[in-house]
């Protein structure tokens, strides 16, 4: 393997690690923007963990071989495998966190029977209407089936997550409480991933 090919592989591994973490963070936190220092730092840090973490052991092995270009294939293959393993663990951890968050949100439902059915139906209809009339929907090529699945997920989650205090706040003020908006934002992240990331 030539030195030029070695540097090319290093650059490709770095780009792949960064691309993966950007994609993961955009899926898990769609409201983040690249002008958010926390988001950018998290993405860069995650990419570097996969890039450097995957390469530490293979590079130590290659160092023992005195970084001979003729012996570079095995370390680079191991680097790729370790990097993929770290990426898998990162993705699995994010999925686990999302499920835990969803279970917390939906742990104490106060609506049952017809009240719950009415809220689910109303929320779903409103969601479908909003998503269908959104000018971005046709540009993104989102199908009616995906919109329905997303809105069903949101409606079921919202009906289960809402508390009695949030219902009273809505009745008194005619708008959703900040705590309920936070819950639906978290639900949106989970439902988006479940429906659109497939």
C-alpha cells in the first residue's frame, strides 16, 4: 500500500466518522442547528471518538511493525471494524435512550376510555392536516402513509403523556403548557426516527 493510499484511507475514515455522528445527531435532535455550539461540539466529539477510538489498537500494532507501508492492510481493516463497532454501539445507545425517554413520558396516563380516544382522534387529525399542508412535505417526498404513521405515533404518545395539570392548564388558558410542548418535542424526535429513518 502506498503512502498516498494510506493518507487517503485516513481521510476517508475521518469523513465517515464525522458523517455518521452528524447523521445520528440530526436524527436524534432534528431541532439542533449548526450555529448551536453545543450541537457542533457534540458532533465533532462523537466523530473523533469513533475515528480515534477505532484506530488506537490497530495503530499500536502497526507501530510495532514500524509503520511499514507493506504491513498497513491489516491495521486499516481492523481500524474499520473497530470504528464500525463503536458506531454500532453509539447508535444502539441512542436508540436505548430514546426508548427510555418515551417510557418515562408515557408512564402515567390520566386519560382513559372515550376521553383518550377523543384526544387521539383529534390530535391525529390536526397532525395529519398540519403535515399535509406543510410546503416542505411534497418537496421531501413524504408519503401519506408515512404522515399517518407519524401522526398516530404522536397522538398515542401525547394522549398517554399528558398530565392532569396540563389538561387543567389547557382548559384555563386555551393553549398547551410548556411541559406538554417539551413532551411533544421529545415524542416528535422518537416518532420521526421510528417512521422516517426506516
